[in-house]
C-alpha cells in the first residue's frame, strides 16, 4: 500500500485558511474604517450645517430685535400722539366750555339777580350771587336743574344781605357741568 503524506496539504490548507481569514479580517477592518470615516465626514457636514443655521438664525434674531425695537418706538410715538390728541381735544372742549356756560347763564338769569363769582374746578361749578328774593333764586335753581348742561344742582346756602339799604338775598350753589352734548368748533 501506498502511503501518502497529507501533512503538507493540511499545512497548506491551514495556511490558505489563515490567509483567507486574514483577508476577510482585513476587508472587515477596511469596511469598518470606511464606515467610521463616512460617519465622521457625515457628522462633520451635519455639524457644519447646524453651525451655519445657528449663524443665520442669530442674524435673523438680531434683525427681529431691531424690528421689535422699531415697533416699540412706533408704539411709544403712537401713545405720545394719542396723549397729544387727548390734550388738544380737552383744550378744544375747555375753549368752548366757558362760552357755553356763560351763554346758558345769559338765557337763564332773571332780571332781579346778578352773580358775584363763578368758579369752575374741573367739572364742578361754584356760583355765588345776589337776588332780590328767594323766589328769584328758586326760579334760577329750577332752570339750572332742567338744563342739559348742569347736573347735581345743589343750593349750598342763602342769607339776608343789606346792600345800600335794600334787603337782598345772597346765595351760593354748586353743580356739575356736562358739556358732552357740545361740539367744539
């Protein structure tokens, strides 16, 4: 019988197997490094994109801050303008207010009465005067109460007064002035 020595074939097969495994390991490591390299480059690109977006968003935020500053300035100017318009409207009402009051008085004051003082404090009017008798004061009081311009008419005091030997009645009354029905010129 012939004997064949198979040991060198096994050694050759073993060497071939080791070489194949080394090649597979090399390709696996090569694929692994390529994957890691690709992931690294991909992450670097994403980071770069995010940084670019952050810069653009920060620039947009700065623009919006400027615009909100402009809006705040506009609101402040609008508020100041409205305050000025209110002052102008108030001055316009106050300009016509005394005229309306005096015009109303000229129509209501009886012949036997005159005023010594008329003081206005805001919407309240304080009237001091002298009349021939209490009936004249009562008539004037009634006319004031019926007027559209005068509200909360109250007689504060009346008393006898001697003027050049005549016994007259001095009075003091208060009322609130409502000029909402008048329109300024």
